[in-house]
């Protein structure tokens, strides 16, 4: 996956026509975020919200063109850092996606800690890979089986029950992305 290179971003920043530079940056970042939305639901959603927030501030005249361009360049740097998260955590790209899905619950991070959350993300990623079938996204019984498997795994690891329903929903959406990716790569 292509990453927004800082040199080209700085070239955009130095463009004479700032409105053109802004539109170009917006398109580059939208494309980068869209590419990530196929693999990491939570992270892509967060990045998209950041992009939309910056654009909204600009449209409401809270930021100048130069300021919004700088914000978008900072967002590009954040995208680049997000891509390195797997290396930092020692997780594969699929495992990072589940880690992000599980860490949206602040109490889970406090209760379980990073190490347990990493191991939990690995286990869920492995189970989803092992149990994803071509029709699981369509058939209710296969989907229900996956939901039970995720719930049991979360309970086994001591995931806080107060946020388990939200975690299961997010993990299932992430599992759908992974399963679709696995099915597409096999055909």
C-alpha cells in the first residue's frame, strides 16, 4: 500500500495555488484512508473523522488555507505512524485491526493492559481466520457461531462485561472485513 511521502507532501505545501494544494491533499488522504478501511475498520474511521474535522473547520473559516494544509500534512504523518503500529506492538496487520477494535473500550485497556490485549487480539484474529468461510457473512448460523466464539474468547480473557456487546459488534465488523479479504485472496 502506498504511503503519503513527506517529500511530496511538502512539495504540495509549497505550491503557489493553495486551494489546488488543499484539494490535492484532501484527495490523497481520502484515498489513503479508503484503502485502510478495507483492512482496519476502527483506525480508518478515526482517521476519516480527523480529516472531516479539519475540512469542516476550514469551511467554517476557523482555519486559513495554509493552516488546514498543515493539519492535513500532520494527518498524513499520523497515517504513516499508524502503519508502523504493528511493528511497535509486534502484531500482524490483521492482529492490529482487532487490537484497535478491542482497545476502543478504555476500561478494557485499564483492566487487561497492553500485553493481554495484544494476546487477545492475536487469538481472535487466529480464530476468525480459522473459522471464516465463504458464506459466513451471508448465513446467520455461521455469523452466530462467530459471535459466540468472540464472546467466549472475550470472557475467557476477562474483557470487561460492561462493554462486551460493543466490542463484539466492532470485532464482528472487523472479522467481516478480514473474512472478505481472505475469501477475495483465495479466489
